[in-house]
C-alpha cells in the first residue's frame, strides 16, 4: 500500500496523517459496489484507509476537493482514500478531530466516470468496488466475441461455463427455481443452476443440472425444447451416458436477452 507521507502544515491545529499500516484494518473492511454515471452515496471511515477498486481495469483519475481534509493516492486499479486527522496541542494535552463533512469524488475507471458522495463516519475501513455498467460490459463482450464466427462464439461461451471461467463482463441473473421435465425425456430431472446475459452480443446462456432417474443414453437434441427457451442456438451436455441417480451439466445458449 502506498504511503501518503507527511502533508501537515504548520498551524495551531496541524493536519497529520497517522501511519497507514497502523491505521488500515483490512480484516474488518466492508465491500460496497458502485456503478458508473450515477451518484452513489457511500459511508467511508474517517479514521482508517479506505480502498477503491476498479474492477477489471485501471483508475485513470480521481477528482476531489483537498480543502475538505483528505488525501488520495492511486496506482493501477486501486486508489486509497484517507481523511486527515486534525491534532491540537493544548499544554501537552493532544486533541484529535476527525472529518465529518461529506466529500464528492469523481473517479475515472475503465473510461467511465463514477460519482461518489462520501459521508465520513466512525466505522471500519471500507472497500468500494467500481463495477462495470451495461455500456462497459457490452463493449467488453464485443471485444471478446466480435472476432469469432457464430459457432465459435457458442463454443467459447459454453466452455467458459463448463470450466467455471465466466468473464466478468457476463452478467449473472436470477435463475428459475422450478424443476423442468421434458415430455421427450420424462426420466430426466432438470434444474437451472446459473444464468448469464451477454450484453452487446444479443445472447444469454443457462447451466442446468440434469439428473437421470433411470439408466439411459441421452441425445442433446432432446434439449432443443421450448421449455428451455424460445430461441435456443445450441445445447451441450458434458456426458451422454447416465446411470440412475447420476447427473450431468447442460449448457443452453440462446439468442436474445431472455428466455
């Protein structure tokens, strides 16, 4: 973690930064998310060092008012915010005053601006994660998938789910809780485990848990069923031979943003 150094100015009440290592309490830090292009009201510690994290990129700039008694350091995808402590010495009696006036920050992360309205409070250090908005996710997905032919896109997305390496630009959304049974395969119990939308690509995908109630050989074409989506582009099962009680993972890729 970078050091803010000593920025105190000689005055009757000197502003000092306490040593960061002693002040930071990473084990007690709480994490909050902020989105671009909308003001996020957050509470920051006015005692400890707060941490800003640019998800998947770098913090290019942080604009703030230094007159409100704070210091900011940035490096790569991180920035650290510390409200300065005002100390006064009255005949050897040291009194510390902590900042209580809110401050505004405008953080540039991945080319997007994150307006933060920070309320300094007597709380542990906070971690603020700057997450991509829809526009940034769409751009990242376009960069990721545009060079690929349609069939190669399907393979890439399917493998990312099967290998549990889902890109950060894919958005996980709520799954359906009900169990699905297909008329063509009544011996299979199908439950949705994960669903993602891929903004900018006009695609979405689901991972299902498929359980067999009897021994059977499974044909992936069975899953091209409207019960699993109206515009299915591909269906991939990680194993085609199932014994009673065994399970498989099914990936359904669809065109569009929903089922």
